[in-house]
C-alpha cells in the first residue's frame, strides 16, 4: 500500500524502496512484483517491466491486470504476438476487462486491423465509460477505417468528457479532429 501511495504521489524512489521491502519479505508477492513492473514501465524500461509482470502473472495467474500489464510491456518491446497472447489470457479471466480490451484494440490498430479493433474499444467503453484513452482509440480506429463522422464524434466526446489532467488524450483528440476538417 505504501508503494502504491508513493507512486501515485510521484515519489518513485520511495515506491521502489517499498516494493523492494515487500519483495524481501515475500519474493513471490504478485502485488509487489506488479508494482515493481509498473515502476519500470513508468521509467520506460519495458524489458524489466515485462520480466516483473511475467513473475506477477505466474504468481497469481487469475489477475487480469497482471496479464494486461505484461501485454502492454510486450507491446512496448515490439513483440506483438506475445502481447496478443497475454491480452487474450486477461480476457479469458475477465472477458470485459476494459484495459485488456483497449490494449488488444490498440495492438490491432497498430497492425492495420482497425475494423477488428472497433468492437473491442466499444466493449471497453461499455464497461468503463471514463476510459478516455479507449474513446480516443476508437476515434482513431474509426478514422483509419474511413468512418470519419464516427471518428469526429469520438474525438469531440474526448474533448467534452476527459478531465483536464488527461492532457495527452485531449491534445491528441483536438489535433485529430482538426485533421478531419
């Protein structure tokens, strides 16, 4: 809990110390391994993140979040097939897990399969309407699939509903909306 609070407060050093202390007490703590993976991912160390997430997923194979985090790290490493397998494992555990649906959809868009991605993003948004990243991604998928009106509507919805703290998503939606005009 200390590591989570420290990471959320932006104190990376304290979060790392807390995760390492937890792992010293229990080297197979899935939660601590996942937390360590998140710290590596935040720092752009995808290989180290993937290794930690893989250990977390092995320690608790029933947690879709650990599999999704592993998939995200593998996608960051450019290993699309391993990423897809991990996303699908997360979705076997929870077929409507929004982060896994969003991640798999993103992987599909990146591999020029936008039409396959759209229903995944839509399912993610049904489960979590506040997942603004998925809303932006469905706009991108619509855009790439040639459905410009639906893309514009998705971008407008990001601009209308995403909080100011989601600066990246808001800026991307604004720019993509400008490109449609």
